C-alpha cells in the first residue's frame, strides 16, 4: 500500500497498528492501521530548494516508477530505496532510512495482487475525495487519482 501512494517515509514513528474494540457491539477487537506524515508521498526524489517543488509534485509523481521488478513469484517495488548521498547533509535522516529497502522487496505476487483487489473496491469518487481533502486543485486531483488508479490496475495484472 505504501508503494502505491509512493510513501517512502516508513519509519516506525510514522506507522502503527492498534487493537480497538469493534464498533457496534461486535465480538472481539479489530486492528486499525495508522499512517502519519504522508506529506512527502507526492514529493519528488532528492532535495529541492523550495517547498513548492518538493511536495505535491504531480509531474514527478507521474514519472516515478512504481514496480521495480516482477519475478515469477515475487514483486519488488521502487519504494523505499536507499537514500541518496546528498541526504548526508542530515546524518540522522540518512541513517534512519539506510536500512529500509527490504520493506518493498520480495513481496509475494499473490499478496500484491490481493492488495490490488482490495484497492480496486475504492470508487473513483473515493480516490478523488482523498486528494480533494488534501487541498489539491481539480487538475491535480484528477492527475494524482489517475496515477493511483493505474497503479491499482498494475497490481491486479500480477
């Protein structure tokens, strides 16, 4: 899922799983998956001088490769990947991302296709509402949504 939206900020502090009581009086607990700080998900790779170029960059998001490699049984996603050396200007940031590459690698094709089938249940309106709620323009909403829909389709073709 994180590869689909291009979220490379996969530090433990940004992701959590909680157990909560089922709503409506149901039996047992349900898991709630929380993801924080999606701000850089639509960003370009590398360091930019201005916030406008680094966040919400539709052209970069369109051009960014989603699937790195498809094998007979596994898929490797492009994100996360090893940080570029230019990130060494912030050593804490560089080293916190250094060993996250394994997360998007060697994912069983059946699991990736399963995720695609789940995501295919989202309506076009729901996908667009997600980008609209983030404050994007109508053109950006359509552009980002089209990319997400094509990535969902790619998962379903695996």
